[in-house]
C-alpha cells in the first residue's frame, strides 16, 4: 500500500488502485493518467516508451478472453499482445492487433493467424510497434459473468449490487480493481442499449410490444414463454383506445376448473403508479383484477 495519502471519494476508500504510484527510486515524480493529449504532444511522434519495441516477438500460444462488448472475444498471446478477429478463410483464422483502429493509440500494423486444425497455437505475420500491455484477465471474466446475469430476460431489473456481491466470491482477484460503482455504471449503459425506445403514443407502444424483437416485454418469463400482452383486446372508451391489457390466458385456461370454485374476487386501481410514456397513460390508472384461491391472492388481469 502506498504511504502517501491523498483525498479520495468515499466509495473508493477500500481500493488502493486509486492512489498514485510512488516509485522508490524517483521520489519527486508521480505517475499520472491523462484522458487526453497536452498542447505540446505531437500526433506523429511516439513517446520514448512506445519507441522501445521489444526485439523478441515470437509468440507461440494464445488464450481467448471476453472483450469489453458483450459477446466479443479478444485473443491474447503468451507475450500479452492483444488481437481481434479480422476474418476466417477455410481452416485459418486471421487476427489484427487491437491497436489497428483504436483512436487512443498509434496505429499498429501487426497481424497474426491461427490454424483451426491446430488450436491453441498462433503465428505472428507482422510485428508490433509497441510493447505488450498488462492485461487483467480475471477482470474480463468477472465482467462477462455479471453481464450475463443482469442482461438475461427476467433479470433486467435485478439488483446490480446483489449480483456483484455474489460474483466477487467466484472472481476475488477482479474485485480488487473493480468497484460496485463501476459495475453499476457499466450495467446501466448495457441495459439502456437493450431496452426499446420510450413510446411516443399508445399506437407506438402497441407496435413495440408486437415486435418479435421485444417479445420479452409481451411474454411471461416461464419456459416456454406465453403471451401476456393482449393486443387483440383493445381497451376502448367512446370509440377511442385508451389503454392496453395484459392477461395470461394460458394459465387461466389451465386452471379453469379451480377458478370456477373462487368465491372472492376484487378490483384494485391506482392513479399514482402509472407510466409517464406514452402521454395517453399518464392521466390514467393501473387496474388489476384479483382472486382469492386457497387463501392466496393472485392477479390474473391487468389493464
């Protein structure tokens, strides 16, 4: 742990990586990270560190780790150089350096190939013009595990903190450099990209719910899923459609005999818990039809 103390936000008090790195031989110099280039930087000139290209570049093996994007893959050779897949022809896979099209680093022309008949081994075709990086492999697998859990249908509203606390048990090394706050920020962006746009009108809402791409919003989460949104039951008042109806007809049909014995039923409505979009529903009400069966209240109908 660093001896020098600096002011830190409260949520980072338990994480040493936020502290500056103090080198024992250079007391007066502190390593800092910059988000951009200074006015004195020249785009065409590499730093001395970047110019120190390793002479020995003979990678032999590789491993695959999850990329930043969900479902993407990064190839890492035994020297810690990173590659992305470019193309695949017959039994050979062609890779390019991850710095080839990256705006934050100078262009690197390095390429490599993998013989799919002999997986696990890599051949370097063109050398790198930079040094290998320090790669936190446990962090990559930790982020993938969290993303898979919070982005699955039925878990889009699950607690990120709960998932984080459960996954750090399986990935303790990643938790040292990745806080729950960072995880929540990442999950928030991922979930926003997977949600449909806010409906501008009631017709737009019906169109979204009828789209097969968004069927997780119109179907139940059971396996196999059943349709929950009833577009064939328009809620019409004075000739105008004023709402939408949700009902699990398969469950109603399955337990029709039991439902026939129900003697207590009720209707509940709230004017407080209503969606802000589309505007037609903002001044409406959320109504549920409920039954009491074997001393248990079940909601079977929503509108």
